[in-house]
C-alpha cells in the first residue's frame, strides 16, 4: 500500500504527539464534567481509540455511522444516518470525534441533530481539518492539524474502504482514485 502514496504527511510518532496534545486540552476543558465521546465511524476508530486511552477524565463512549461520500472522494452533500447513538444524549456533554472535516456538511448536520436531541453541549474534535474545502461553517473546538487540500488515507481514513489500517497518514496518488 505504501507504493500508492505520493508522500507521508504524518508519521506514527507525529500522530501520537497530536493525540496526546488533544487529550490534554480535552482533559483541561472537561475536568469534573460528565463527558460522552461520540465516534463517527468508520474513519474515527483509530483516532478515538488512541484519544480515549489518553483522556484522564471519566468518559463514556458511543458511536454513529453517517455517510455522505459513497465510494467517491467528494462529499455528496447529503448526510445519511446509518447507525444512531444507542444511549440518550439528553442533558449530556457530547464530544463528537471525527477523523477529518472537509466540506463541514456532516459535522454541521450532527451538531444540529444532537443539539435537537437535547444535549447539554456539543463540541467537535477532529484529527484533521481541511478548511480549503469548507462549505458549511462549523465550530471545531479541538483540531489535531490543519491540512492542505489533498486526498489523504491511513490511520482510519480510507479510499473505497481501503488504507484504513495504515499506521501513518499519506497522500494518495491521484491515479489511484481517478481510475
């Protein structure tokens, strides 16, 4: 799979440093508060797993599966909930855990959706932020790294469900996804 990469954008070590920093920020902001982490599957799985191991405060977890990409590289703009949270979010402090924010459509939708379900607060933590592609203004409280408008895979991020298992994040060669 490494041959499919144009370049490595973030090594395993760099990702670990980012996750450690973010966990410390989250711990400081949620000290003494009840926190529910909501992972947006499938892309957030590695990030959320590593992040929650570094968070020192008590927290609970739940997951959602949403889709706006199908098998393409560009958001369709329509968000579909394939799996909703399994516990009540009413009155809870939620932290949505996302792998990457691109257009902002999905996170804008989830923020409104979970707020409407009665959450006390909804904040967002993303490993990567790609502001050049933003179509919806979405407040992001915790950002691992701002990245250029390149198609990245690895550490949970995929192309057509492949490459998620890479321990690093790389830029996929355009000929791979334009076939």
